[in-house]
């Protein structure tokens, strides 16, 4: 996919297992949203092919739409519509929708159900968008930044809901800027940069490697003398090995460590 001289998606090839949660990670401008919009049928690829549930998202759109849920970045709600009005409208478009009262209660929408969309907080808009995406009982759901703007409690509730969808046989494909979210949720992670796939694997596979950080955890508060001894011991070890020690931890690399190694920049940064 190209926009003028810019190649947004450059020979990207990946697959998603059914009944799994797959995370697509990448910095701003890496091609994540374009990739999802192509899978959703909103954009036609300029070369290559896309299949979702075995169907072409553009040519077979009428057959695919009833089986697919989409949570857009812009949410797709009218600015003046009330939250529950919008959810009820979307539910009526499906043959066998979920119980909207239970769904709204689960996602904390009942408290803002009569509030116009434009007056909802960012987190409330996200929750409404997720409810709209799953109310039709989709076989596959695409969620773009599902917990952006949510408070920690709402984020955890959303994680639980996405796990329940997977347990019910739904395939979930998500993009996220929260690397902890990908580590917590994803069965498979695809990291893309400048429109290309740079790594794929489970969170464990991607974080496994020789590089590691070290953290010391003790079972009681250190006294002044013990802390001084520890600092001296670590400093002495660093001197002997030519290492400037800033902290001491034990544990595997995080997904963020891997992401930075592969792309050279954080999720919020534009590729140079």
C-alpha cells in the first residue's frame, strides 16, 4: 500500500491463527492501521492478496461483514447520538446480537448510556467502540488500540473480555501501544516497522535470548549498613568487569526491550 511516494505496507506477509489473540505492534507510521483496514476491506491492496476467514475482504465483503467485528480508531459513532442508542442501533443490524444490557453493564456503559457521544470521555468512547465491535457475535474481531484512554480498571476489564472472546472461539487481532497489553494478552505477536515485518513469535519466544537485566529482590527492608555493603559489592564487581552498574535485577527481557532492539525507536516515535 502506497500513499504518494510513501510505502505504508511493504511486502508484509503474516498469518493469524483462529481462536487466538494476535497483536500487531509498531511505531506510529509503521503501517499497522493500514494493514488492519486492508484486512477489514476498507482499503484494496495495490499488490498482493488478503484473506480473512478464507474470503477476500473486498470482493466477498457481503459474505464477510456478518462474521467480522471492527473497532475503528475513530469509533464510527455519530457525534450527537447517545451511547446506548448507538449500541442498540448496531445490535439491530445483526441477526443474533449479544444482550446489550449485560454487555453495557460489563463495559461500564450503563452509567453514561444517555450521554451524547461527543461528551463521552476518551475511555468511554473506547468502551462503546469495543461493544459495537463485538455485539454481533463475530467470528473475528479487529480492535485498533482497544484500551487507549482507559483507566487501569477499565483496561483490565477489557483484557478479561478479550480473553473470554478467545475462549468462546473468537479470533482477536489487535494493535496496541501498550507493550504490557501485548505481553498479557497475545498468543502471537507480529512487530512491523516501516511497513515490513521484522519479527514474529509468542511473547516468550520474542523475549527469550542471551541479553538480560538483573534485579535483586530481598524479603525485608535493608538497613543502612547492609545497603552500603550491597552497593560496595556491586560497584566492586562493576569495576572488575568494566561495567557501569545503574541497577540490579533478575529476569528475562521484556517485549519492550525486544521492540527497541528491532526497530531502534519506541512505539510513539515516527520512523526516521
